[in-house]
């Protein structure tokens, strides 16, 4: 489990159809094999550690549901270590289980509008929580399958969201509570 509070932005050093290598400084301070690291919001397991970088295996399911398959060496990624049980939950509950890929539809100063897949749009609510590339954010507005978030300068500078261009893809994780409520209502 994660909070959606990004600890550092790092660079991809290796990207293959089965493996991702990422540099890291902060997230590697106490890292060990088997630890979970969220990379652009995707929970990955550290399979090897080198000086200043880590490697993780990726599955076909991960590549199908996320934008990790489009990453190339040098690209920036958001990193967060798994939540410790004794830590404050400063963002919202983020599982690292990406629901789908959206795209930046428009940007105006700190307001970013994203197009979400139709099957996810029903879970996105004004003033609700959403994780975009692993960043815990509050939805400012929703219009059908397009939603807007308002970002402060610190979030734009401290994550890879500040560098997005219209059309760039992002990983979306909707609020888990909404998905559970839908399932309960169906039953």
C-alpha cells in the first residue's frame, strides 16, 4: 500500500518487455530485495539492487494495464516506497494496482485535464481521490470521461506531472472505496 506522496522523480535506465530498471536515491536508502516500490503508480517488486538503481520484472498484465511498456531509458518516473504501518497517511490509500491508462487532454497553468477510459470514468467524482502516475490528487471537476485536477507548483515541480504534454499517457488508479461500493450494490 502507498500514500500517493511521491518521494523522488528518477530516470529509467533499462526498459525491456519483461524488465524495468530505474535509478533511485531516496527510495533505495533502506531498500532490500523483495521490497515494493511504486513506479509511476505501479507496484513493482525489487528483484535486484545495484549502486544507485534497482530492477523489477514486469508481466504482460502490467504492460497491458499501464504505460510502463512505453517507457524508455532517460524518461522520468515517480517513485514511492511502500507505506510503513507506523507512518502517517498523508495522501490517500493507493494500492499500486493501476486500473487503466488515461491521457493529458489539456493544460492551463496548474489545471490539468485528463481523458479517462469510459469504464473508469464512473469511479471518478468531483472532490474524490485519484492517483495519476502514482500521485495522490483531488479531482476538481468531472465532465463525462474528462476530469480536471488543480496542481500547486510544488506538485508540478516534485513529480513528473509538470513535464506532461497534451497526449502523453498516464497511469490511473481510481479510489478503491468506489469500486468496493459498486460491487456491494450489485450484490
